[in-house]
C-alpha cells in the first residue's frame, strides 16, 4: 500500500515539474536549448553555390549581349548546267547540250557584333576578304540587311560593316589590358556557319600569343600577335564574334582556332580594336604607318653564318616611299629603330612598326657595307 502511494506521489511530482518547465516557471526555455545537428559537407555547399552563380552569370550575359551578335553571310553566284544529257525523244540527235544557269547562293561564313545603333558592325577582315562578293548581315531575330560599305583594317584582322538600320543594340567594350589567365569568358557566334547564337564558355588559357588566322571559306591567312588564347569552343563561323567577360563586356574578337589542338581558340584583344576604331572615327578610314621597304628577317643563325648582324635585310626600297626619301638602300640591314633591336625573337620589323603612327619620326640604325649608318625617316600613310 505504501509503495503504491509513493508511485502516485512520484507521478504527481513529474507532472508538476513538466508544467513548470513548459510554462517557464523554472527559468527554462525550450527555444534556447541547443540540439545536435547533422553535420553538412561545406565543400558540397560551396560547389552548389558556385554552379548556381556561374549559370546565372552565363544566362544574364547571353540575354544581354546576344541581340547584339549577328551572322555574316556571303552572296555568291554559282553556274549550273551546261552539260550533255541523253535525249530519248529524238533518235537522230541522242545527245543534247543543256543550257547554263546562274543561281544566287547565300552562305553563312562568320559572325560580328553591333557597335552603334545606326548599323556599324565589327567582324574579322578575313571573313569579308573577298572584295568582289556582296555580304548580308542577319540579326538574332532573323532580319536581313545588305552590307552597304566595308572598311578593312590593313594592319589588324578587323573590318567594319555598315548597314542601313536604326535602333540596334550596341555592345559594351571592356578593357583587355586587365585580363588574367584563368579568367572566366563566354563566346557567342554562328558555329560552323550553321548554328546561330551558339554560346560556349571557358577561361583565358593564355595571353600574348602569336598565331596565323585565316578563314576556311576564304582561304586567306594572316599573322596576328599578342592575341588571347581561350579554351571556350571557337569553331569555324565564330570568327568575328565577341569574347565576353562575366559582366557582358566584349574583351576580344574571336579570330581563329588551333587546327592541331583541341579546345584552343584565339581572340584579338578589344583594346586593339578600340585603337583602330578611334582612328577610324577621326578619319573615316583605316590607315597605317608606311615605311616603304620589302625585307627579309636575318635570324641569329643566318647572321652567324654570313657574318652580318641580325635585323631586317632590305630586298627592295619602294619608289617614292619615305624610306627612299630618307636614303635607305637595297642590301641595307636595319638593326635598330629608335634604339629597339630588330630580331625575329621580338617580332621583327612588323612588330616595331605596329606601335608607330603616321607622321612619326624614326631613327634607323643601318648596317651598310660593314659600317653603321644612322638615318632619320618620317613615316608616311598607307591605306591599302
């Protein structure tokens, strides 16, 4: 009986304590009590956030820039027919000649991007290298515009197309001098001349590269220096399209792919384009400094074999050129310009000239018949 009473008292005590805890009379608050939690993998959480963030960046950039990216098409004429066929209805003239027919063909060959609302478009020069053909620009919404004028840069692989339009959305140009290897980039263009507004992503995998750029459609090849290397997929047909940073700014113009490699593409830095555009906006045309010589670079090995200095061996001085007026002669070897050595390792004469402007006065150091001769020359202008 006594044990039964003790059990009843214990039960009453437990109930009273529970009421006191739940009501807070005993100073306890369930909301402040810490319970053990299941540990999470912080690396997994960071990776998830990174993936979501990267996707958002790409989507935002594409939505922002893709209306400014265009496809460049070439309009050519093909001749069909003109062969011999069997005529089953005339036993006396079994074979007959079929007449030739001309057929207009339009083929997508490259990309470009809008730089002004009134129809100025940037692309690669090698995309529009055929001066006899006509070109068409196709916008993202499939509107077609005939190219009225083409301005080709004689130095850089750059061309400006002019179409008759208004209200177009131009791109925003960035600053390629601040690029870093490993930086995230996005490319947009008409891949393989077929898939418009194709988007690829990657990183900058190298800076300051030297390459040969060309068009598989046009067959032209051009040497480019100081270009951006990227692993973002750049296919034939992407040439002339924009390479973008994560803010949607154009930091390069897609120019070429490495034929022997995989996931290796190249773009011309946008600062090169901006310099050319500044010159174009001032004069209405592209111009380049003109010295007026044809030359061959003497490498270190050739110099040692022939006991002459490294430099640019002058094979021909163009009549009436600044070089002729200054006294440069055939068989001269230009060893320095403004104190800078001319060697194949530093890009030769072309590299030095690319940093000069029309009207600049240069100091040439020339090796002539075993003696050093110094000559001053004022650079002229060539728009060819």
